C-alpha cells in the first residue's frame, strides 16, 4: 500500500503516526469538520459518529506534530 492513501489510517494502525501520514490525517480533520458543518440539526447520530472520527484524527495529527517538534528539539541538541 502506498503511503498517504486515505485507507492507510484504517489498514496500517502501527504506521498512522508516521510523519508521511500527516497529510492524510490533516485532510481527515478538514473534510470531517466540513461534513459536520453541513449536517442538519436532526442528524444527531451521524454528528456523534463524525465527531468521534474528527476527535481521533485531531489526536493523531497532534501526536504527529508533537513527535516532529520533539525530534526537532533533539536535532538541535545532539
């Protein structure tokens, strides 16, 4: 499977936090946020499901960014 493929986040759980997957997770945050914004008020179950997906995608994205920042700190201080 090529890196960056949208299915990567579900098929490759051990690799989801690799920096090469960041664009996929960022896209998931953006698109899920847009979908939630388009839902009508009566679509409660769908909103709950999408919010859970958004929360997970944001946690992974934050984790990737934190790991990159930490790696950057170590690069400056050998």
